[in-house]
C-alpha cells in the first residue's frame, strides 16, 4: 500500500486502505489475493522501508533504532565505569573522540554527569519504552489478534517518526555548547532549570525537553493505536479471555502510558516556562551566580510529584511488556500452559492500578508530610503481592514441564531471576524508615538496574530471539545466542550485586569519585570489579549485534512455526505481506495455551484448531 | 599508541566473532545440520547443566562477596533511631534472603530438571485455586507485618522533636555546607536570600533579635545523648543532607524548610575504638545531584560530649562578632576570620 492512498482526512479508521484492498475491521472481507499482488506494484523503496504504514515494518524500524540507541547508551556507561573503576587513571583513547570532555584521557566531572543522565534517558525512554513497546506491540498486536494491521497505520507511522525525532534530539544534544542535559534522568529543577547551576542545563536541557515532548506524542499515538486495535480488531473467536498474555500486557502498558505521559508533558511544559518565560512553578528563593533570582513562590517538590506520577507507572510501562513476552516464551518453550492465566491477567491489572498510587516512595526524604509517606509505604508494599504471584506462576509453569532451552527461554529465565532479586530489594526501599539511609545510594542503583534495567533488557532480547523468525523470516545463530546469554547473565550479577554493598556502606549515587570521604577509599576495589564485569557485559552485546545483523541477511530460512507455538502470528506466511494473511483471517477456537494437553496428538494445539478436530483431547464442555 | 591499540582490539574482537560464526557454520555443515537452528538434545543438556552450574556458582559468588564486603557496611548506628532502623533492616534481610534462595533455587533447578526430551510430556496443569490462594495470602500477611513494623519506626522517627532539642541549621549551597548553631537563645535568626552578600553568606537578618548569638561554622558538632533538631535550607538547587553513620537523610530544598531530629549516641572518640580506626571521622555528604562538584560536597562531623561541645561552641565567634569585624575591616568573608 502506498502513502498516496492514505489521504483520508483523519488518517484514522480503516478506510486508508484505499482502493478497497481490505478492511482491517471487517475480517471476512474477500478478494485480498489479487489486491495484494497488485499492491506490490505500488511500493517503492520509500514507501516500503521508510514511510511505511505496515506494522511489521514499523516494528523493525523501532527495533533497529532501539538497538542503535542502546549501543550509544552502553558505550556511555562503559566510559563512566572506566572513571569509577579506576578514578583519575588516564585513558588516552577517550580524548581521541571526546576531546575536551576527557582531557588527557580523564573524564571531566561535568561530562560524567552528562553521560549518566543521557545513559539513563536513552535506556529508559528510547530503548525500554519506545523500543520495547514499539517493537513488540507493533509486531504482535495485529498478528496475535488476527488483524490486518493496526487500527491506524498512519498514526502508527507518525508514532515512529516522533520517536525518531526524540532520538535525534538526544544525539544532537551530545554535541551542543555546554553539553547535553546533566541533571540526572529525572531532571529535577532547580538544577535542570538554571544554566548557572550546571552547564548542561543550557541548550542541552532545552533539547532534552523538546525531545521529551516529541517522545510523549509518539508514546500517545502508539498507545492509542495499540488499545484501539486490541479492543476493536480481534478476529472472530478471540475473546478477551482467550488473548495471549503478551497482548494483555501490551494493552495494559498502553493504557498506563496514555494515563501517565500527559502528566510528564505538563511537568516538562511548566519547566520550559520556568526556564524561558520567567514563571515560578518550581523556583523560589534562589541565590545563584552571585545574585538573587526574581522567582518566588514555586516549589521544586511539585515537579517531583508530577514527574513520579509518570515516573513510577513508567517503570511498569517498561517491565510489563517484558513480563508479557516472558509469559509467552515460558509457556511455549515449557510446552505447558501458563500456570494461573487468570491470576496472571489479574496481577497485571493489579500492578497497573497500584502503580498510580505509589509514586511518593521516591520522595520519602523530600520533607513530604510523614503521614503521606505512611500511605505510600502501604501502597508500595502491596505491589509486591501481585509481583510475587507472577513469579510463583512462572516457576509453577516450569514445574514438571518439558523445557526447550532456546536462547529466548534462557533470557526469559534470566528475567524471572532478576525480577525476584530486584523485587526483593524493593521491599526494603519501599519501607520509608529503611529508605532514609539508603535513598539515593548505590543500593537504589542496584535495585532498579536489576529489576527494571536488566530484567526488561532480557525480556527484550528474549523477545528478539524468539520472534526473530517472525520479524525476518530467518533464524538467529543459537550458539552465539547461548554465548551471548551466559556472558550477559554473569555480567549483570557481577555488576549489580556488589552495588548493594556500596549502598549499605553509604556511597551516594551520581558521584564522579568516592574521594570526598576517607571511609570510601577502600571501596575502589569493589568498583574496579564492577567495571571489569561491565566491560565484559558490553563486549558480549557485540556478539548479539553481530548475530542479529548477520542473521537478518544470512541466517537460515525459518519454517512457518519454528517453536511449535499456538498463537496466531505463526499461522501467517513467513514472507511478510500487507494484511498479514493471504486469504481470510484465521478464526480462533481456543485459548493460547493448549500445550501438552492430555490425549492430544501433539504437544501443542494452535488456537485456530476447532474443538471438533480434537475430540480425543477435549475436556467436558469443550465441543 | 594505546588509543590505536584499543581500536585495533575492538576491530579484532569483531573479526573474531565473525570467524567464530563461520566455524560454527562449518561444523554444522559437516554434521549435515546446516539450515536448522533447531534446539536439539545437546543444546538442552548443555544449557540445563549450565543453569545448575550458574546456580551453584552464583550462590558461592554471593556468599564470597558478602563475606568479603560485609566489613564495608556501615558500622553500628551512631544515633538512637538508627538502632531501630538497623534492627528492622536485619529482619527484612532475613525474610528476603529466605525468599530469594527458595525461588531462585526452584527456578534454576526446574530449568535443569525438566529439560526437553521427545519422549516426555509436560503435565497439563493450568491452575489450582488452592495453591494460588495460599501463595497470595502468605506474601500478603508477611508484607502487612512489614508495613506495620515499618510504620511504627517511621512515625517514631518523624514525630515532632522534643522542645528542648538543640537547634542547628544545615545550610547548603553549591558546593559546600555551613552549620549554624542557634546560640544561647536556641533560636535561629531569620534569613532572607536577598540579604546574601560576601560578609553574610547565609543572608541572616541582622535586625532579628535571634540573629546576634547565632554561630556559623564549617564543621558540624553534635553533642552526644542530646536531642538535636537539624533544620535544613538550600540557597540554589536541591541538596540532601546525608549522615550515613547517624542513619539520617533529608533533602535541602530552596524556598522550603525541612528538618530531621536525632539523638547521637556515640562520640567520634568512641566510634574510633569501635571501628579500630583512629583516623575515623563522621561525615555529612550531599546526596542529591547538585552540579559538577556534587561528589565533593561534604563536611566533617564531630560528635562529642556535652562539655566538649559547649567548650567548642564557646570558642566560636557569633554572628554579631563577625558583623562587627566585617564592618571594621570590610573583610570579604567571615569564614576566613574563623
Ligand atoms: C516489589 C516491588 C517494588 C518495590 C516495593 C519497589 C520500591 C521502590 C522504591 C521505594 C524506590 C525508591 C528508592 C529510593 O529512591 O530511595 C524504588 C526505586 C526504583 N524502582 Fe522500584 N520497587 C519495586 C519494583 C520495581 C520494578 C518492577 C521496577 C521496574 C521495572 C522498579 C523500578 C525502579 C526504579 C527505576 C527506581 C529508581 C528511580 C530513580 O531514582 O532513578 N521497581 N523502587
Ligand atoms: Cu517507583
Ligand atoms: Cu549538593
């Protein structure tokens, strides 16, 4: 389908498949065959690869962009880990590409903060929000729901282009005068509001805020599309209670985004006003650069409330899709139904709801009313209950299973392991009395890198290994996949486990060096160890990148359903085509998890197989 | 030289990966396996075995790291409320470590134990309400207990300071700390950021009757076994007053007053004995990112007996003294005159 066809004024709805090619909403439309073939003639390089409105192509665009950004962010972390592991040591090669930010090969303290900030921003937003949801919601929502495409291909395309705009802003900001934003990924004012306070709060911060506005637009366009598609375009027979858990996860994630991102937009907008228009939403009583500022009456804490009202749901926007992917991979590769499907859906819903009323746990020591703090302690620790249920259900699914240890499955197991480890430290952080002494220390760094950073990255990588055949019609090399997994897995624990001890020793996060206090001097050894693992981990990702791009072009061709999976995406032809299925859209007859059903011929029964064909294995009432 | 070397190593690494792939492919071709990346028996065996190895190795690594690094963990709490926090932390750790081991061991063991065999069939076991209710209820009960325990501590710590608490202000700016002692009237003079100038860096209002006896210093002295109310201010960005040994932390926010009260229980002298380190000193750190020198923003903390504290305080110049000096000499900083 070409772009000229999409000239409906709203860009919404299905009519943009002009020429009556097919209607996404009307799945029993016929005659797709001929139209699809002549559709191919309309395509040129630009409409096929660049301004594509096809969800599968957009999915790949998100994925490749995320991979590029992940490499940038990982390189940043390697650079600042060099400084932390070997403080003050000269690494001349740094100067060769960082110039005055690393004079004589020693990282500049200001640029250290810039790197930390951009590392966090890129990973949280580009890779784990845009990249993760953008790739898998786009690929799987239409394919697993049995839809021809997203509800609106045009908005979907826009969603990608806004996302790309955000990424370009972030990259450009690395090169501007004063450096990129440097106030930490949470960009708290006044530090982020006043260029006098830190050089990154000049043009770099402006680009950050404008970029974030673009990102929010992208997230909203994407999110609305995902929700509409799931609600309206499911194929016949695919009731909500038969949805694969991936789809549940993606839909809830999208709803979380739609409800919380506008608040971040407001927060950013007010910050822009304070920076450029002289308003005082967040600023008051400030004396800086040798003179008092006129701002009066604002509250920096207001910003934190607004930020974390998004910020906390945001961490679940990151982890829920990863959990959805994990549920799917674990069930498929365990050859066993996911344990407690209803509980799994219920716990996602519970987590999603609770995620809106826990944001204050990031602010226990801001001077917030202690009673309010108590309420947040209660709500925060309640989140651990549905989280625990998910973990138990994963483990129960693997009990007496028949597990295929594919690279995807290993990454899923890795995710569960991280989710346990990091979730448990959350229980400590969530108790305000304990948080007093470990807030903003390396203990928090350890917590969220394990439970969010590493877990979600593992979910994403697992998803890539699992659905690579669906994305590119080829298989990735499994041996490289195994090497990649084991090196990454070892490195994550190698890097983040010792950080708990740094935190318990009272080492603050975002310190360029631990030189201020005598007591920290002997911790250098711990930091060197962490940095060694960080470098190994980073190098291991090169293996993945090589494997990925090599397999895109040279990997062996896949069979239709390489993992013998039940879900609909594997019923579509290996070669991508517009509209996903050449003939009628498949009809669904059962849930997604009929693996190893007693008395069934095979250890899986795809959702498209009617009960009338599986008489031997039907339970009472299933016919 | 080293620069070139680093780049060469990187390029070689990539070539090495490419070669490795090629070798894998050739090996596969020899075995006639090319073009299937299907997971076979030996993959399952290898990775299942690795899961077990990893589980054991990680447990050993965790124990090793714990034993090796546990001496870095903060020494005993030097404040009254901190003891409560520490005990609570141990209880929490005990619980999470138990859960950690049970769940991780099951996860990895199942991965190893139930690896795919063609002749096997998984158990079709989609749910069990009984089990699910049990494992929802148990965490719920444990967590509610932890919440109650936590809130009791929290409310104790956050309760209003006793009336007779010694009042000390922690004043933060990029990138240093200043302590202001309330003086004989135990009342801090008003401040106004518009009055800040080099001779009056905190912007103390000289016309306020409480100002004259205030004492400004670059060290935080705390009298032992005496309730102290720390009152916090910042003049530019958000900072955070972090006293790790006293289990104390509170943000310093421009335009706002925050506070934290504590009762120090161990003097610096005593802590030197406890830590067997006669160089030991308490410290006040900045724990909220505040700019380039954030990592260097700290102040020495001295905890001493009441008598020592009074003596030290007596030797300090008051705000009124300083203003006189600066009027006479127009010196540009009272801090220098200290
Ligand atoms: C058992 C459930 C969890 C609890 C009780 C919990 C609790 C907390 C608390 C209290 C903090 C604030 C710590 C501080 O700043 O002092 C925190 C930080 C954080 N948590 Fe969690 N958490 C849980 C799970 C998660 C999950 C699942 C994710 C993400 C997927 C996550 C991501 C984060 C992040 C990103 C931060 C740090 C943000 C920052 O300051 O930069 N947490 N968590
Ligand atoms: Cu949170
Ligand atoms: Cu500071």
